């Protein structure tokens, strides 16, 4: 899947996830595109550093601490992008879980069509 199509799919996943979760709001498609972009950049630039920094606790929890890191990145994205609102940390955690499931489903659909 090319990068532009993946960006669009992630934006649609943001909209769908915000629709499912009552504590998350996105004002429109433009905001969803910006959320997908910022979240992708944070995952590329900051997430590896956070995983390395928290490596002992990540190993101790058998990798489950990465869910906390994902929630923190979602909360940071909600602070950066106007029009994207996440009520609290728990909705950030739920958002990251549902977003992962939705993007995996979209990816599986794309694999079946090829």
C-alpha cells in the first residue's frame, strides 16, 4: 500500500474510532488527516525513544507497557491538533486499541483485494 493511501486509510480509521468512542471527538476529515499525520510522525520520531527509555518496564510487563506509550502519544496528539479531543488517559488507551484494530481490519481488506 502506498504512503498516500495508508494516510487516507488511517484518517478514516481515526474518524471511525472517534465515532465509536464517546470520549473522543474529531471535527472533520481535514482534522482526521492531520491527526493521522501527526500520530504517524510521533510514532516514527518519539515512540522508539520512549520504548528504549522504558525498556526495563516494557520487558517486565512482557510488552504491555507499549499500550501506555501509545496512549501517551494519542494524548500528545490531542494536545497538538486542534479539533481532535480525547477526554482522558483511559479514552486515549481505548482509542489506541480500537485504532489498531480498525487499521488492521482495513489492512486485511486491502490484502484480500490484491
